[in-house]
């Protein structure tokens, strides 16, 4: 087995009494070599008996701990070189070649000792040859990726982000929605694009397709599986091939989309392109540098009052017990404010002493990882107790997101006293329109109820965000702020 021993050169500089550390490498009887390390130390800091710097203190300008770490890394590196070299390849100057192949790299990190900031250099040893080989390999990989089809690399990106926990289940599905839109655009154009062929103008084509895909659909008479004719909303005959394999799209159809929807889908591609440029460092153009991005517009938030929430909770839904369950879940969400994705993954273990809900918000777990703590409202405790024996580990009996949203709309229809008319911003036309809550209610309304009513009570953004799971300093939370009609009446009466 190879061994290394370090010693201090006999040639000490008189001006600062510093000398270069030398090494003696013993591989076998006929391979004992010496070489300079290129690392210097003050003679007073060197322990000749141990062949290492003395102690851990920094004296005479030397960082003894740092030097010791470098020597240990050098030992490990040279022994690995010895073990990886075949006997037939071993030469008298092998040690010299190994030493010439070394590249030291350092990074500075501030540390605090007794309240004082000290800059510590973290050294890492590399093989120049391997660095060059890896550089060539990365260049080949980048070139290969640049020539791959856009959709193949996009799918690879989605799965890598999901596997590494960067995105959760909901975002994973959402990214594949964007993947499907691009795929259908390519089918519509009759061309598959490689990464290096993607341009800014193609991104405008993508935007145009998202907005106008509904024009590929029509209402016409079709035959069902029993041979009966019926009116159905289906793709136009010449575009049917575009939807091969997209049964879920054919089932629900494609309606006219809002610019907010367009913004979201394009942002997924921006995240993908940023990964290509910054992480994979591909030699491709930044197609979004000169892309004129639309702006999301959300309008005034709508939600119902605490009184209406209680009316909903107390409403008699005994004739529709399946809706009563979803009503309870919706009311619970309105009392804890979490996103539906977080709500559905909550376990009994997230309830602390029956008094607190604690969890990490999935959307911000990789940014802050902060624990969200929400004290449980008395009604929330009643709901949890109501289903304590009906679930295995989940806190409530959840169904699919779409069925949950459909159930919420149906519930509002069954409680007409709170199914009031609200003015909303039409996401397609971006003009106002009046609708009943039962037409626009969804799971996200539970989150709006939570934040909106807390705003109404006069609490600050940061206080609300501590329980809603928004990231610190988030601008998104301001979407839930609304000045009530009662407050406006008070202001008018003050004139």
C-alpha cells in the first residue's frame, strides 16, 4: 500500500522564515519519490515529528487548519492515482506527472469566530486531465441536446424537476399541459422542432395557437356507440389527427382561453428555457429576451363573508350526503387557507395536539421551507372530529380536484341564500360581467375566503402570509385584498 510523508524544506526564506512543504511518496520498494507540494508554511507552525501543521490556530499569517486539509486532500488524490495506474504504465516520472496534473481551486466562505468574521478558503483538488475530459463530454452532451427534439428535452426537464423535488404533483401535471399544447401546435403545423430551431417567432406561434386552438373545434352531429345521432362539440374533421392520444382534451373540449392562461403556459416554457441556458449552458439563443410577454390581470377578488361561511356549514344537505362531505372540506379549507394540493396531502400527524395545523407549503418548500402553523378554528375542529374514523391517515375524505370543484358549484346552488351575484373580470374579454357564485366557485375560493376575510379584519400581509403559505414578500397575496362595501359606505358618509 502506498504511503505519504510530508516534511518541511531545508531552504527557509530568511525574510519571513517560510518554507515549502515537500512530500515523500512510497509505493513499493523500487518506487520511492519526492516532490514539492507548492504549499508554504512558517517554520514555527510546522510539526516535524507528525509531518503536519501544529494545532488549529492561525499564527504568523498561516491558516494551519486550511493547510492540513489541503495536505490530506493531496494524500487522498495521490494514493488514488497510484491505485488507478496499472503496473505496466508506472514510470519513474509518474509522481511528477501526477503533480503536474493537479489543479487547486478555492472558494471563500465567511465564518464567525468569537463574533468576528473570518474568511475561510475551501480548497478542492482536481485532475486537469479529467476536467478537460469532462469539459469535452459536456460539450458533446450539450451539442447532442441541442440537436434533440424540443418535446423530448422538455419531457426530460419535467421529470428531472419532479424527481429532484423542485416541482410537486400539481406543477408536474401543469407542465405536461404545456407539453401537450406544444405537441398539438407541432401537429397543426406539420413539423417537429429541434431545440436549436426554436426562435422567438416560434414562441409567438405557440402563443397564437393557445389563444386560437378553440377555432379547430365545432359543434356537429355525430353518431354515438349505439348508432344514435347527437350534437357534440368535437374537433373539425381535418384536425381530428391533432388530438390522437388526447382523450382527456376531446372529452372536455377546447374553449376560448384567457390571456392569464396564456401567460401561465408561456411561463412554464420560460422556466424550461432558463434551465437550458443557466443549468445546462446550451449554446442556443435566449428566445424570450425580446419576447413581449402579456400581463396577468386578476380583477377584484370575490369571496363570501364569515357569516355566509357559517350558513353554508349549517345548511341541511342530508338529501345529498356526498355533497355534505365536500361542503365540510370546503369550509375547512376556508378556515385554514392552504392550497388544495397541500390540503389533500395533509395527514393526521399534521394536526398538533388537536389545536394546530402544521405543514410545509409545497409551492415554496424549495425557497424557504418554513413551517406554516395555523391555529384551528372551533368549526375546523368539529369537521376533523366528524371524519376522525372515516379516513385512514388522510385528515379528510378527498376526491379528485375536478370533482371537488364540481361539487363546490353544486353546493352553492343548493344554498341559494348565499349564492349571490358578484361582478367579476371576464378572463377572456377582460371586461366586467355579473355571475352567480355557483358559476365561478372553486377550491381556490376557499383560500380567498381565508385571506380576504383576514384582510377585512385589518391584518397585515405578513401576518396573513405566515398562515397562508405565501413566500415572504410575495406580491401574489395582494390579489386577495379587497375594500369591503361597508368600508366604502363609511368613507362616503365621511364626506
